C-alpha cells in the first residue's frame, strides 16, 4: 500500500501562495473553482498556527522561565512539567464537548467561540502575577488548541471538494509546524514580553478575519437551510457553479442518517467500528512516538545529549525541518551532529506520516452520522496520551535514561508501520461513499 507523499497528497504550498499564483486548478472552464475554498481554508488554518505556538511555547525559554523572566516568577522543574502538560490536559477535556457543540451551533460559531479562551489564556500567560495564572493560561490555551484540532479539520472536510480534501487537511498540520517554528525562533530572538505578545496577536487576528467566513454547506443542509448552503457553495466554488448535484448527494446522505435510530445503532455497523479502530490506533501511534516530548523539551534533550551545537539553535533547526518536511519529502541531506541528525530524521518521518494523517483520517473515514462524536473521542484520546507523555517524560528519562525512553517510543512506532500497511485503507481521490463502502466491506 502506498503510504508515501502520494498517500496524503501533499500540495500544501498552494495554501501559502494561492493568492499569488495561478494553479492548474483554475485552467478549466465549467468546473468548480478551488481557489475560493483554498483561500477560505487559509483563514481556517491560521488556527493551526496558533495551536502550534501553544505547543512549542516552552521549548526555547525553559532557562528564562527558571530564571524568573516571566512576571518575576522563578519556575521549578516540577512546575515547568505542569506548565507543559496543562496544554494537552486542556485539549483532552474539550475534545468531546466541542464535538457536541459543533453539532448544536455549527462549525463556524464553535471555531469562533474557541478564540475566547485562546485570547484570555495568552493574556494570563503574558501578564502573570502568580504561578497559578500561568497554569490557568496554559489550560485555557490548551482548551482552545484542542477545540481547533477537532473543528478545523471538520470544517475543512465539509467545504472541500474530493480532489483537494486531503491537501487542505494536510495544510492544518503544516501550519501547526509553522507555529512551532515561529515560537522556537521568537523565543530565542525576542524578550519575553514581546514574545508573548506575538503569540497573543495570532488568535486575535484569526477571530477578526474568520468571523466573515461562511458556515459549511453540509451543516446548513443538516439544519434545512438550503438557501444558505447554496450561497456557501457559490462562494466556495465560484459564482457560476451550479451546486444542485452536490446538494442532492448531501441530502441523500442526510436522509440515510435520519433512518438511523441512535448513535449507538450507527456505531454497530462494520464501517463505524473499523473506522473507530483505525483512527484511535493512529492517535495512539502518533502520541506514543514521543513527539510531544521532543516539541516541549527539545532544548533539554539536546543539552542531555551533549550536542556540539548550541541547544537553542538545535531547537530552531528541528522546528525548521518539521516545516520543510511537511512540505517536501527530501528535506535534508547530511548533518554532522548525531543528536540533531537523529531528531531531524524523526521529525521528517513524523511530519510525513504520523503528524497529519490521524487528523485527516478522522475527517475522511468516519461515517457522517458518527463523525462529530467519534472525532471528538479520538481527539480526547490523542490529547490524554499527550498529557501523559508530557507530564511523565522527565521522570521516566531520569529513572531509566533518555536512550531507553526513546527506544520505547521507537518500538511503538515500529508496530505502527504494520498497522497502517495491513489495516488502514487508501482514501486519496475517493468520495465519502466510496470510502465507507471499502471500510464496510461492500
């Protein structure tokens, strides 16, 4: 089974330059334009940029935090572990409720509301008068980041055409890595106050631009708002696009869902059970690869490894490689330092597979009638594992050594290769109906 770059359809550069280039997508007449939905999705994935800043915030400033450069509060190693782990804890707590909320009030409004704890959280982190304000801020930004990780891919999957659905889904992971790189660099270059203010500006800017975006046509049709859905389709596909066929297909799918008596009855189907197994296991393999130990504590890892390159520069290189590896497969050729080389290889492999695929899979292979709840549950599992890894990595590394800890991560990742080869289906270029038929054995 092809699990290379072709598997996930990485053309994510379109998300960055779509406003300045003419893609092959726009050459044919009488076909729906993909430029509008790429541009709309670009606003959506600014949320991913913000989530990346939350994840990478501690990596290059651990010494500054311990020295009391944030609010004159000297943070101990134990407190630092909690500062790092509160983000995945907050994300874990919000994943299930946000899926229910997205079904009740819509994808767009749920995403916009998530900006509120994001902004408040960064304000608490930027102007702390007590360590508990930092804790609260990190928990709130974790809540927002977890919400975006569920709702943004859901939003993307419901506005995108089949041909570019995977591409747009991959853009979310790309901007998470760009956000991580941004804070790696800013944490080293700027003073603490300016560094935090830069992070604060991202959710504020996102909320201001995203409020003008449309609700997904799929959600509008579920609520019987056909005119609103038609307007959204024309905004997404172009003013000359006739959405009648697309609307009909979605309405037929909704009609099938309405025949399902309950969520648990829907979960009894073979397709739902297999999709749940696949998505949950992908989340397990993603987090037990040790990625969050690397993201949160990369500077400390390099210090422990006695790398010949300064630890803050090692951290920035890792962030840069993660961005590049999400865009292209051949990211590096040679680096002379074994510690950084090892983590560079790890980041490349993660960015090409375990990073974006679990989130894309959740938006592609769950049956529509269970997608919101199951995606939320998968997200909760992901972040609960991230919390455990982030909270206990230091203790485990001190007890058994950094090398043995990463051997464990490597062993888990090795088994994941066989799971993907033998269990996970190919989804590239397939409609939701085709994917469900394959998973259900039809």
